[in-house]
C-alpha cells in the first residue's frame, strides 16, 4: 500500500449489485472489497481472502474483472490527457476551487494547492518526452479534451494525486477464462453458460460439434483481456500457470497485445497483435495406467497447424528445434521434433492434406447425447484411469456404457440418445496401481437430465479399503499353495452373486493370500464372500466383514480347506459320459456350481468320484435332463444314485453362469439392479414411501420381485428411486411382481401387488434392528471373532429367501446391526439359535 496517501474506501457500484446480487455473506464481503483490491488498498490478510474467494467463486471473479477494467480505462484516459501540452498557469487550482472547494469543502486549501502544483509539475515533465517521441505532431487542445482532463483531475484530487501514478505494490490480477458464448461446452461435467469463469487448473471441454467464445485474462497488470478465443469442434483447453494451455482442438485467437500460448506438446506460440487460427490434433490417446502422477504423461504428442490470418507474425518456439516465424497469410505445420513446414494459405500440399479445416467450415456434425460424471477419492483427489461401467435407459431400452476417467477426474460416455430416466446403474474400478482404494460395487445413481445430455448428481467416491489377509491349510495344518481366492458380492435379499474377477488372487508357497481393492463400502444389505477353489479340495466359502466396518481390522483368517470326498455313483447308464454338477456352498443355492465329467462302467457305476459337500446333480452327456443325486442310506462306501421322479433342465436349477478362468467352477454374475425399468407410462399409479413417523423418504430404491427364477427364486427388476417427496411413479407391473423398498438407511418395506391394486399406495418402512451376542453364547464360543449366519424363518414375499452373515467381536462390543426385523435362525459354528429382531430396537442372543 502506498504510504503517501490514506486509503479511501470505494464501495461497489449499486447497479452492479442489483444486476448480479451476492449469493452468500462471503460474496457480499468480497464484493465490497473488489475496487480496493484493484487499488492495492487492502491489508495483506484481506487481499488473501479476496484471492482465495475469487478462485472458487466464478461470479465474484467476473466482477473483479469488471473492477480491473474500470481502473485500466481510467488510467489509459488519464495517460492520454497527460500527454497534452501544459495548461495555463493556475488553471487546475482555479477549476478545482470552483468545482469542488466552493461546494463541498472536502479538501483544505493548502492540500489543494499542493495537489495542483504536483499535477502541473507531472504534466510539465511528461510533455517534453512526448514531444520528442512525436516530433512534428500537433496536438489540438479541444474543449472535449480540456473537459476530460478537468474531470480526471478532480477525481485524482479526491482520491489522492498519487492514484494515477505508477503503483509498484498493485497485486497481479487473477488469471481466468470468462465464457462469452457456449454450446455443448463443459467443465468437469458441468455445462458452461455465458458468464461462467474458469480458474487455475480448470478445463474447458467441447463435445463434438460444440463451440465457445471466451476471454482470457492473464495475471499481469497489462490491458485485459489479453485475448479473445473462439473454440469449435471437439477440443480441450486448460488454464495452467495463468495461460490457456491447448490440449486438443481448433481455436481462433484474437490478441489485444503480445501474448504467449502454450501447447500440450511442450511448444509455445508467441503472438503479437492480430488474429490467428490454431489446430491441435492428438496423435494418440493418453494412457494413465500405472501412473501415480497423471501429469507425468505430459507433454502430449500433437500434430499442430498455425495460421496467421492477420496482424503480426507468430513465432513457433520449441526447445529441440528453436523458433520459426509464420507471417500473415501463411500456415506453419509441425509435430514432434520435425521442422516446421511453412506454406502460403491455399498453396502447397501441406494445406490441402494436413490442414483442410483451417480454411473450410466444420462439417455439420449432428448433436451427440453425452453422460458426464466425476470420480474422486475420499480426500477429493482425482482418480485417473478409473474404468466406469454403467447401464441407463434411452428410448424405452436399456443400454450399456463405458467411460475412462481422465487426469482432471471427469469421464464422458456417449449415450444412445437422450437418457430417458433420471438414474443410471454404475460400477467402477480404480487404476490397478491404486491398491489402496476399493472398487465401487454396482449401485444406482441419480442423474440430472438436461436435454440431450445428462450428468451424475454426485461424484463416484472411492475410499480406502483394508486388505483381507489369510492363510489356507490342509487338515494336517500344512500350508496350501495355489488355492484360487475369488471375492464375490452376495445380495442378502435377492440372492444375487457377482464375482470380482479383477480382485481374484491365489495363495503363495506359504499358503498366504492378500485380497486388495475390495469395496470399502457396500450397498445396503449386501455382503462379501471369498470362494476358495483348488482341484482335489472341496469348495469353501469364507464370509468377510465389510471393508469399512469396525470388524474389518482383525487378525488374518486361518482357513482349513478340506479335501474332496471320495464317493461312488450308481444306477447310471452303462458306458456313458456323465456330467456331475455340485452346488457351491455359502452363496445363493442357484448361483453357482462346479462341473466335472466322469465315465461309467458296464454296470452304470463310477467307483471313485471326488465331490465336495454341496448337493449333487447328474446329466448324461448330450441330454438336457438333469437328475438330482441322493445319498443311499446303506453300509459301505458313500454312495449316490439318481433320485426317483422326473428330471428337469439345468436352467431350472441354476442361473446363467460363466466359468471362472482356469477352473470348472461357474458363478452367476448377477446384481440387483441388472434388470431395470426403462420407461414410465403416463397415468400409472404413484407409490409413496414413508417412515413410521410419517416423514417421507427420498432416494428409496423400489424393486419389483416375482418368484419365477430357478427353484422359484426371485426375479428382480429395479423400478426407480423416490423423489424429494418420497414418491415414485411406478412403471407397468407384471402380474406376479410384488414390491420391495430399500431405503438408504437400511429400512425396508414390502407390498404385495394385490394390496397395491386394492388401493394401498403407501409403503411404510421398518427400520433395521440390532442383535447383542449374550455372555452365555460368548462362553460357548471362545473365539474372539464370531461369524453369525442369519436365515429368515417367516416368509416375506414369494421368491425372497433372505439369508446373510454378520460379524461380532470386541471391536463392535459383540453387537451386530443392520438386521431387518423378523424371525431368524442364527448359526454360530455348529450351534443354532432362534431370535426375533424388533424394528429399530435390539435383542439379546442367548
């Protein structure tokens, strides 16, 4: 701050406040300081607050630009007036005395005389230099100039005569891109509109066919804006170190003074005052795989063409090649370390083949529908190379989508037309190098629809995942190497099973395994199971606590893998190849199996077959009929034979399944949102979801469930989310579908279709309860960590067979929560108990 005058606070222009009212108290405070900030009349602490605020508030950043422009215009005007010949002696003093002193008495006569003398002395010093610079030029002292000079002199005296002198402590401006026009232009998935601003490290992205006109303000005190830029087609520009870094795309630049434009390949363009057109085309897509710092992938390999349409020449500067000048009417083309090829516009093969779009209008690209989103970790840092798989509804059909998160944390998915319903089903996996983060299990996300485009209503957020460690031994206690460990997501309500193939691992020579990147948080009422697979051993299912729960931190698991049983098969066709299907324990009964082929002898027997502990079925090769194998109650070897009765197809026993690579184990990759309603018909009934207190519940997930799957299991269809009023407009329901509601807090509600059709249109949620493991049960099971298996005894709805696992131990004070109310059989080891869990209460297991 200048020490030669006392700061005079300048309040904001009331018209500006009415035109763009402050939205927050912080905005109101900063808006009152903007003019003082430009004049360097703020204390350091206040200056810091302004700079921090405008970096995050685009509205205030734009208003700061207006204040800067006002001061620059005043300085330029005063500078022009100061270059005129000296006014008659005493003119300034007499004019000020008449205009100010006689009316207001704001300034003392002594101070006024000093200010007038200083102003005249400064003008006298400026004139000789100006005359030497402009010899022979006559400057007319017109009445207009005299009036302007008088006005500026009055303003200068009121604010202090040093206001218009060179100020050395004026803070630099805030670099930004201000949007003047925009079409299909975005920043981190947010659609940009006129008046938006972009700050440091923020990117402006254009979808194919998009266009935008922006002003670039650099952080210097020079005339602003530094340049106006037209961008069109598909491209991206990022503000970096106060300069617009062009990553890709076509841009026309009209400069207002000398500027430097950096390019993403490491080169830079030094431009004078003129109009330039630049095209940057990526030679290859960037790959972030395995990078800790995504910016290490810069610079990008670009093919660049620079046309000087008018004005000063452009200098293309590259560290490996040097500088090359391109004059008006010429185009310079380069890539990599090759020399710049400079040709005249309209002549030479370079313009015709390399850069046709420089002189031709862009083709009429039809608008494309896009879905935007962002991915972050819990700290807010971007997670590049994240793969996003999603499903959405468009034109009454379901469509898959795939996106890859870039270095700025955003992803874009081109959709098959406008998204029809305000939700999408998404799962995501971070880069393989981020072993500290867990994958995101499939879940539903609300979308914001905007014409052709849509945007995720919230970020995809990854959290730290605690690894699961353990050791696998045989019955003799020896470590087992080469055991496949396959993590699976198991749905407690609907029996769905989804294997996480990317997290699959195996035991080492010491029988030890470590599973990383498991979901840190699971969707409501879902759990994790590790399938342990090895030839010659029975399949084992190991439930593990959620990676975000208190029980996640526990000693490594010590698992004993039992060998397969040696059994005899009888009463099968003679000399036949028979396929034996073994149900996998620990997951849904119809969700997976292990298959093996055996051959019978002349008596239709298999004397030695190795099987596990699950139920068995057999099918003669080439036949479609599957028969269950039942245990024969007879002395001697353990023997199975086909059950009496009619056989059935394999589809009636198991869901469609895919083999796990390298094994004969098949697991259904199904999740609860896999089938979803793709349209809502006009005039259908609404369902209201409320809590027992009468409060509505937003974002409750509503499912249609019928008992038409294998073994009369549930067929699940996701119907949608409740809105802010707790209401969902239901699509057409199938004849056998009943309604299941799952709220974000784990509360559940059930409504049979006959009740719904009878006029009951409200679903009342029942809150989950808690179970405390009593001391008597703990005494019976001395293990520190207890695994409790819950099986629902009372029927909820046809097709629903809820069963799930909970964990208790010192970390949770032997209490388990999130248990839907109902009657259960609880298994701990080989012991069983019964318990009735109340809604929103707790019960002691004893």
